[in-house]
C-alpha cells in the first residue's frame, strides 16, 4: 500500500485477506501447481493494493479471483515457454501421479533391510556424501557403498514388481 493510504484501507485489506485467502489458495492449488499456489495468491493481493481495488469488497473479491486464475495461467505459460526453449525441465507427470509414485517408492523402501534403507535414504534423499553417510550410520565408507549397492538393486526389484 502507498504511504498515503488510510487505516480503513488497511482494515479492509485485513478483512479481505481473512475472508478469502484460504479459498483463493485452494483455487490456485486446483488450477495449477500446489507448490506455487500461495505465491500466486499473494501476488493477487499485492495487485489489489497497488490498483486501489479496496473501495468495494465485491469488486475486490472478483478482482482477486480473476487475478489468481490469470496468475496460474501465467505460470503455466512461463513454464511451457521455458521447456520449449530449454530454460526449464518438463514435468514428467501430473502432480497426482507424483504423489502416487512417492507412495510406491516409500512402500518399496519399507521393504528394504534397515541398513540398506538407511544408506539409500541418506545418500539419495538426504543427498549426503558417502563419508557423511558413513558417519551418520556409524559404519565405514566401504559398508555404505555395499549397503547402497545392495539397497538399490533390491529397490529396483521391488519397484519392478509393483509395476506389474
């Protein structure tokens, strides 16, 4: 808000935020990337402030909804342009498929022996080096290599079975 804005504008913005924020975030999640939903909604609120749309709450709400839809569309266009020109990587799958894939991987990891599971998770999910993984596990670097190798082989078999 500009420095000259009144306290009544701030109060209206606070009321609008309290009333509509969660609904707008839900809308943005349904339309686009859930990870970007709050950013899109916050940008819409900034636009309401910048454009002085707080005078009429009905107009402000409509403006916010339209801004959220346009913001989601803009992010998808930016991503598509980035993929087309090599600036960004395409999404392999829809977000729902990512959740399902994570669940399958989590179940496969649960099927590994404890030490193999620890080594694979620390190396590839926590992104620790072999040395750091060895320190965390309290084993030698050679043991980490062995546990990781066996764990990945077993994980591959478990995941192949789950695809059938």
